[in-house]
C-alpha cells in the first residue's frame, strides 16, 4: 500500500484525512492507501469513501481524534481497516461510523456520538470491531454480517446493539452496560451469537429476541436489568449454554407468543419477580438452576410446552414450579427445594409428567395438583416439606370458600398475574425475608432452639447492649462505646448458623439497629469473578442488596484461599472491608465457617479483625441434643419416637465421633428420614392396612441408624460375594503390593467391628485411596472390585463406581466448577468416585483463569460433608499425585493410604495376553507364547508406557491377523478345523 501522512504540523503532510483520500497516487504506487495520522484533534472531519485503505493513528489509541458534524464522520464502502482512532460525531442525527457494503475492520478504536446510533453496518457490509469502545450511541447490523470482539458498548440512549434484517453477527468477550433500552435487540430473522459476553444494567432487557430471530448465547453473564432480563417472543428462538442471569428487574427469562428456548446449565437467580416464565411458547431446560425468586421460580402458563431435565429450583418466594391450565410439562430428575408455598403446583387443565424428581424441604407442600389435571408421577421423592402432598385438590370449592373473608384458603394455587415485561411489578429485595416479631419474641425463638447455650449467651449480650444504648439515648445520656455488631460464626456444619443469622437480623430490625432486617446469604461464588475488576463489582452489588439488613457469608474462609493462578478472593475481602467502613451503620456482616479456617480468614486483611471483634463459637450438638432434633423433625412431620427408638438413637450418636466435620443437625435429619423409609417398608409388608397409631410411631426396628448411604459397622451383607470378589482380585496378574494393601484395609475394618462389638473405641473406617502408577496397570479394574467388596461388606450402600476426569469436574466460569463437581459427587454417593488423572486438577488448564483448584477445594468439602457415604479414589502417575496431594491441606489427611501400581514385567504382560485371549475363546500354544515374549521384549518401551492397555491392542491385533490368515486358507478351498479357528500362531503376534 502507498503510505500517506496526515499531520497538523509536519511539512509536506496532508492536513486532513479527506485530502489524503483524494490525493492522486503515483503511477507506480502499489494499490491501496495506508494513511498514517500523527497525533492531534482533527475537527470538521466528514468523508465518504468507496476506496480501499488502512488508516492508523501513529502513536496508538488516544493520540488521534476525528470530530465530525455531518451525517457520518466516517462513511466507507470499500475494504478498510481503522486502527487506534477516536471517531466522534456531534450531530444529533449523525453517526461516527457508517458502513454500507464493503469489508471494514476497526481495531482499538473509540466511537462516540450525540445521536442514537454510533456505528451502523448495512446492505451486505461485513464489519469487525475488535478491542473497541462505543459510547452513547448504538451499534446496528442491518442486512449485514460481522464480528464484535473484546468490545464495549456503554451509555446508549436506546438499545445498545441491534441485529436485524437477517444479519449474522458474533459478539465475543464483549461488555455491554447501561443501555437506555435493550442491551441486545435481535429481530427480523437475524442470527447473532454471543460468547463470553457480560451484559449489565440496561434500562430494559439484556436480550430481546423477536420476529423469527435465532440467538445463541454461550458462557455469558447478565446482571441487573431494568425489566425482564431475557425476552423471547414472536417466534424468536434462543439457545443458551453455561450462562448466568441475575438481578432481573422483573422476570429472569420470558418466552411467549411462539418463542422457543433451549437452555443448558443456565442459572437464573434473584429476579424481582419470577425466574422463568413460559406462555404460548416452548422450552427445554437441561441442568438449569433457578434460585432466590420473590415470586414463582417457574411459571408455565397456558399453551406452553416445557421439558425440564435435571437441574434445581431453590428458595422460591411462592411456588417452585407453577403449571397453569393448558400447559404441558415434563420434569425428569429435577430437585425443587425451599419454596414458600410449595414445590410444584398444577392447576385445572394442566398436564404434568414428573419422573425421578426430588421435592424436599419446601415450606409448603411438595406437590399440589387440582381436580381436572392430567398428572403422571413416577419415582418421586417428596421429603421434609412443611405440609403433606395433596392430589386432586378441588380448586373450585376452595375459590368459593375464598370469597368469604373469614375463610381464607391456603392451598389455592398462586397466580403471578400477567407476565408481560413491559409492566414490571414491585418486588421485594432479593434476600431472605426478615423474620417478623418483637425482639423479645425473636429471642424466645432463639431460646427454643436445641442446644447452642454459648451462642444464645452472646446474642443476648449484644441485644442487651443495644437496648441499654437506646435507653441511655432516651435519657439524654451518651450512648456509650460503639457496639460492633459484625460477627464471626465459627463451627462445624449443621449447627444452626444460618437460622441464628436470620433471627439476629430480625432482632436488630426490631430494635431499630438496621432498617429492614433481611438476610442476604452468599458464598464465594457470589462474590468472586474471573475477570479483573469483576470481583469488586460483584461484591459491591451483593453488599448493596444487604443494606438495611444482614449479609451472611457462608464458608467465608474460601475467600482467603487462593483457588487459581489468578484469583480474586482477596479482592473480595478488601472490597468488603471498605464497604463495611463506608456503610458501618447500615448493614451487619456475619462471616461463617470452620473455626480454624476462620482464624486464617481474619488474618487476610488487617481491617478484618477490627471489624469482626466478636466470634461466636457453634459447638457440636451433644448426643442428647441430637435426639431432641430427631424428635422435633418427627413431631413436625406427624411422627413420634417409641422409647426403644429414642434409646437406640442416643446410643448411636454417643458412639459417633463428633469432630469439626460432623454433620450435626444434618446427621440427625438423615437418621429421621432413613427411619421413615424403613417404617414404610415394614408397614407395607403387613397383611392388613396399618392403623393411624402404627403409621405415626417409629420404633427401634425402623432405626437402621447406620443405614442410608453412610458407612456401617454391622456384619457383612453377602459373605459369598466377598469371597468371589477377593478371588477375582487375587486372580489378577501381578499387583501383589496392591492386593496386600487391600487385605490390610479389610483387616482394619474387621478389627474395628470387633472392637466396637466389645465396647472399645474404634477409629472410623477411612477408605479413600490414591492409586499411583502408569496407565494400563489395572487401576480402574481394582477400583470396581474395591467398590464391590465394600458393598458386600456393608460399608457402602450401593457400590456403583462413577468414573470422572478433569473435564467432568472443571467448569468454564466462576461457580460452574463447584456445580459440576458436586453433581458428579452426588452420583457417586453410596459408592465409589474414581477420578482418573486427578493430578490434572492441580495443573492450569491452559488459560489465565483455571478452576481445577476450585474442583479440589469443593471435593475436600464434599468428602467432609459425606465422609461415610462415598469412597474417593484418585488415580494418576506417582510423582504427579504427590503434587496433587500438596494442593490442599485437607487432601493428605483424607487420602491416608497410597496404593502403588507397578508396571508389569514381561511375564506379567504375557500372562495378561493369554488370559484375554482365552477369555475370547482362543488358545495360545507354547510356541506362540515364546513368540509373544520375544515381541514384548523387543517393544519394551512401548509396553512400559501403556502396560495393560497396549496388551489389549496387541490381543486385538493378533485376533485380526488370525482372521486374515484363516480366511486366506478358507479361500483356497481348505476346510478349517476347530483347532485352526481357535489357535493363535506365532505369526499372528504383530
């Protein structure tokens, strides 16, 4: 290209861009122009060009500004590249960049306008914006194509990005914020793709799709929309994978009037109304989550067709899944928990097929279906709900009652009202609602909780100080020293920390210390972002939702643990400290976690100790208190404990080791739920229907207190299976050290059982193992046999082996990894989790932000929470596994034993070959075995690396060679004998 200089001062240079574009080129000049612009502000720029050129700011972005007041500051339709320019238009109707036809690439440029539109591509143009900034005006693609990469669009008066008239555009790693209308508007058959984008604070929707537009959304975050976050209407379509939608002004996702949605691993949380609304549309939701909704988590209205596969619905302010008349819904493997009015509700005319779902711990009923519905229920688990399930509810009769003010009806399904995003309803704050009542009443509820004497004492102390400070103020006296209300709640899980936090918030609100008393519950995933600066924004957003109430940070110590090479947990702590200072009279912060870890957390920032001056220790419940908790669970659900059952539970908890990881209230609940299941099995076998007394009484026979998914110390369930599995293990080639180690583990288990039977103390059985060694040495096979052994011995409930690798555990954004790891772990409960090449979790995945360490930390916590329910085996090369154990202090203590799988010697490899061949009904005569030994020695390096896996390949190769050889004989007319068809010869070893 011919180079031309534009400068305000340099001699011989062109003074304006237009002059450089119009200047004739020398006869021998190469085609095209490269216009180099020296620093300066160039007013009255405005040109239209059809030629090809490159325009570059010599000293980079910020050095050159092109100002115009015409229709377009820069109007082009050729093949153009813009580099490092600031392009502005000061006309109310003007654009900074107008592209019609042509191919244009803008790199590291800024575009700004006073009008509605800053950049427009039309009439078949291809426009790429890379590392650009667009301010105050929209980017429009109309009948065009292109790419926006690492580009920000901010502060637009209307929509920020409009894609219309069949345009195909990819937005990758873009940030769109503070749009005056929709952040992205797709219409008229356009097909935009958004990847790894962040959309925040639009006045209307983050994404509006209509008129047959088809949008793909991958790895995106949508935050703080003014209205419905995602609207898919008028036959528009959306496919969304691995996305987060949070803080919607009305609904999280709204599909209507023929719209369609396919969502996989999409989390919708904290909208001001409903999480997902489908009306006159279709939706497929796979592995999605809807959480913390003031209204219904999902409202599936008339003429909608919805399939929900797996996923979770948590903490709905009304109904978890509300199904309107005329809606058709299929739910499979979904969990609904924490809903205030009920888990699932089906109105007359609605259709529901629900299979393999769990409805648990809802404040209302697990499921309510009305007369006139079509409901098919299969393998439904409905436990721990506040009221029993109700089928065939007479809604018409209930509505007739409801007309009488004196007879309100609680069970009538709750209609959310018209779900149009254009008219948002007022919604409560995104938080747990404050606990109502006077301070004394709330203190009474605290006192009624089981145990927690030290906790109650500390809360009473703070309450008394607040009361006296108010009395001194009313008496005209100084209020006394400042009372620091922030607290650390330290102790093991299941001890009521969250419940106490909610009561504490209500008490402070009743005393006038905080305005509202709501409790906003968060963890590391809610505060920490993977992007530079994102953590401060997230932490600030969460903190502001807690103003006037309590911010409860669960497992706060994880903020001070470095989870990746580029970790922003410390940024969250530093931001929190500043916000606590700036708003010290507006919010109370409670940081919760294990006692030792919380001491490390307080040391992470010098300001933390001065702000958290009070640590409340939550101790493990005593055996007698745990019996009380079991009894309270039973009473709440209409059961009572017989005396022998109460004694059996007390003996059970007296014999359990209650260390920092003991489940406490969670363990008590598991005992109760297991008893209910066993009672149901016992009563189902009775020849006559049980009486009401029998249905409500739990006896000692129902209390398999070591049952469920937890490890047991009873007798082996299947001695014959134990013998069979041990024989199969013994029959494996080599692995003498491994066999000896497993025999030692079984001896330890048997000894512990005998000691317990004799009334002696016995250490809990720790069966987690490291399998160290090269691939192909039988690690997976031994893991399966180990699972079978522990099941036959009564240690594991089920014995399944779930095999996982890094790809199954590690996600793509903050919080995704914990979800994936937990999902895999849950599938392994009652059996064995086998993690192959586990050391890869402690290696960076190749990007700046890796979440392998998050998987390890999540795994350690899950192993603590379910220590008697799952055996975890981590496998990999010996040296690498030592590094893996060093990545988290808790790993080495949980994997107390390493089994080393040595590479097979040549005779071992030959033995494996013969066994595999014989299993396939082939004979390996002595001559072939000698040829096999020669071959293995000749290729020792290959088999040293692959071991048994390479032998598998060799067996398949020999069988193929045998088939080739025998078919050649058959084709010559020879009739093959059985011996020929079954015998591998030396020439088959290739």
